[in-house]
C-alpha cells in the first residue's frame, strides 16, 4: 500500500484563532476571506430586495462596514445567533437605509411584492427558499476552497470523494492506493481544519 497522505495544514499555533476571531481583531486577510465567503450572498439578498448592479455593490460595501463596526458585539450564544442570520439582518437594515436615502420604495417588478421580498431578507423562514439554499451551498463550497491549498492533492481527493461525492472509503482504496483507514483519516483532517477555520461561521 502506498504511503499515507501527508497533512500539510499549518501548525496548530498558526491556526488557533478562527476566521471570525481573527476578523474581530481587525486582521485584513480575515476580512478578505469573510468577503470571499459572504459577499455573493449579500448581493443575492440585495437582489431579492430589489437592488441590483452598482447600487447593490454600494449596499454590500455598507453591509460589511457595518459588520466590521459591530462584530465585537456579535454572539453565537444568543437566540438565533448565527453569523449568516446576523449578516442578513444588517443587509436588511442597509437596504432600508438605501431606500430612505433615495426617497423611494423598493423598485422591482411586482410593486408590493418587492417590498415583501425585502421584508423576507431578515426572515429566518427564508432558509426554506430554494434559491437561498443554493446560495448558502455556495458559501460552503467557498469555505472548502479556502483551505484546499493547505493539503496535498491525495489528502484532498480523499476528503472530496468521500464527503462531496459520497463514495465509501472501501470503494476508493484500490483506486487511490490508500487503505480505507487512511482515507478516513485524511477526510477527518480536512474536516477538522475546515471546522477550525470557519466552523463558527457555518454551524
């Protein structure tokens, strides 16, 4: 059997703080990664509220400025305290401010339906929206890509094939030249790293 996969993730001392904790300490790289994860979702919420194009870009900029100012007060142990829900509430507030500044109601096809869509931006039941579920799925995929470069290709493929493709380790062993146990270990290493980096955002 070939050698076990090499775990090339950074030493524990380099990753003891999660992405959210690093953002709280005003780490520019952490904020860049947060925006990679969540800006497309904020733009989706803007579009659902009737704001698109350059206006949506402006609102998204305001959303992240407000998030940076208020992140120290965000707590996941509060009722409904998910980062996505918190960011969705900020987006709704920024959309309302956008409409107040422009002196108009939400402008989108459907008139009052557009206003209802804006109201739903902060509605927890919006998770049942299949379009939003698809957008949230993309957040998870972007989170996975954030840590991909920290692992050798075979370790990554063991994770990807078992977790994303849903293939059992026993079926992959011969194909990958690894024992089922080493495939499971590789999968666990990537999942552990992903949870360490962004688990407090995606839980």
